[in-house]
C-alpha cells in the first residue's frame, strides 16, 4: 500500500498540532533569591514552620447558638510568627467568614512597619456555613521567620457537608442523593482535560482529537478500499482538506472584523488569516463541507460514496465525542484562588480582590515564544475593554527578568504579578504556557484557552465571558 496518503495526512495534521502547541514549563521553579547560597536548606518548610492541625468540624465540635464551630489550630515553630492581617477564611461564594482570634503581639517589620502577629500557637474559631453552595471553604495564612525570611501565602481548601441539615430529611433523600452523586462523579470522570502532555510539548486536547479522528477515518477507508477496490483513501484526503479549509474559512468569516482591524494599519498582517496558531476553526462547517465534497466526488459511484461516508462518520464520531466530553460534560471549574502575589509595582495583590468585574488571567513567561507573540494582543484588548481586567501572572522568573521584559513590552505594572513558585500553575494544574483563564464578575470560571490567542480567538473568549462585551 502506498505511503502517500499517510504522508499527506501528516502534512494536514502538522499545522493543527504545531499551531496549537504550548510550551511545557521547566520542572524546576527558580525563586527570587536563586543567586543566594544554599544555606537556605536550614530553613523550615512552611508546613513545618506553621503546622496546621486538620480542621475539626465533626460532631465533637462546639455548639454556639445552635450552629457548629470550625476549629483551626496552628503550631508555630520557634523563631517564626503568623501575621494576623492576611489570615482569611472565605466560602465558595467569596464571602469572608468572621474569625474569633486571640490576642496578638505587635511587631515592627522592616517591610510593613508595625504589624500584629501570633507566636508559638494559634487557635481560631469560625461559625460553619449553613448553605451547601458555600462549600468548600478557602483558608489562607502567611508567616515569616525572625531571620528575615517570609513565606508565600499558604492556602488550604476545607471540604465538608453542611452540618445543620435535618437528619430525617437526609435519611429520606440519601438513596437519591447517592445515585445523583455517583452519576455526577461518572460524568466528571469522563470529562477530558484541557491539555495533553507529550514529552516536552503540551497539546490542547482538541488538537489531539482532530489527529485521532483523521487516523480513524484513514484506517477505515484503507480497510474498505481493500475489500471493495475503490479509491477511497484519495477521496477521503480530498474531503479532509476541504473540511479543514471550510472550517478555517467559516471561522475567519465569523470573526472577520477582528482579522480586518490589523490590516488597516499594516496590510502585511493579512497573512494572519492563514495563521492557524490561534486555534480558530468552525467544527460544524468543516464536517458539513467534508460530507458535501464526498457526496459530490462520488456521485456516480455508490460503493465509493458509502465507504468514504462511513470513514468520515467514524472520524466525526471521534471528534464530536471529544468535543462533547471537553465542552458539555460538567467538569470541575477551579475557583478564583485567594492567592496573594507581588506585582511589578511592588504591591501585594490578592486575585480575589478583582471580584466584581470580568477578569482575564494570563500565565506567561518571557522565554515562551507564543507568550510574547500574543502579549500585544492582550495589551491592546485591555485598552479597548476597560470593563474587563487583564492580569498577567509571570511563572518562575525573577523580578529583574520580568522588569527587563516590561521595558520592551509596556504593560500596567500593577497588573503584572510575580509568581516565582508557580502557585498559579499549581492551582489551575496547568503544565504549558501560555494559558489564559476567563472569569466572570462573580469569580466563576467561564472558559479557558491553552495556547496562543489572536484578536479573533480572544474576542471569541471575551464574548463567552460576557455576552455584553463589545467586539471590534
């Protein structure tokens, strides 16, 4: 069997994969003090310096006015202290829960002046939320060592069922609740992740699904060709090419204003219409075009038409199934973390302080080529959409590197956050850059994009984020 169809298939799939690839982050995360000697091995880990006892929220908890109390207990190592101010407990709705705190000590800090701190141990109580939608809780705290070392803000999610539910009602609905939980758990287990790690490359799941659908179609066409003696592989390749062209053309037509805008200033930017690195495809237009091409190309040969349509059907099944599992199956949506990072303007910033307006969070690094290519697009979008706040979180680079990059790519310094420990990547479980997350004004994740963004693909995501957001 000739290898030509396989070679053509590889050429067709190459732009899909190469155009949507993200760059895998290095396994080590250099910190801000990488030039200092290795004596920091004597410094305690945060979990050792501030040991948090597992929260007590069982039946043994203390009752207060008929409500259950959550008890938190830290054992603080000698020479270390916890700050009073960054200590927060929030519910899933973003509401701060009141804490019952003991008396604190006053400390003169070189960075923040006079602050209130706790030493040796800290016991805190808070009233447990009563409504199911308030769970899980998000706990954050921060501490330092007398030696002058400050730890990043620590976070912990506290999961528990509401305790003030009527027990009789619980018993009555336990069977149906268990069934619903089991079905939900099964659906979530079937949900596809946003990306797939293949060696040093991180590929969007849908790009891999497209390649798999092509391979499945090619396999079936070859099988039928051996049985019927019809030139099915050639027609299938032509139909696949027609589908890819139609999928891209339909997407460009849908977002034509975004592709046309740069051309008014620079006609050379017209090539971006063909630049598939933005991941702009219209799935349904591609499938319809491939089917029409097949029917027309085999109008006089029923066996040929039947075999190629079967091949396309198999590929379409793989592709649509992946699309459904990626977009329609309810999957866990990471909440906006209560993460405090230092901005390029040397100001501590908590991500949850942006609640109340649409938010775009971009994870990037100066060594990442697609990150740098999309940066002007994001910066321009911030100017055009002041109702949306854009935040750029640098991953695993020191402050000097970030500031040096900002001299060539002006961004609002207060919106560029430093994350040398890659806490944001850990929260979103992301392994590739660039990665962008779109949150609504309530702090709920609406969509995400792994890989490079163009004006068109960014406008598409902004429309999903807030239908009222105007596009060019």
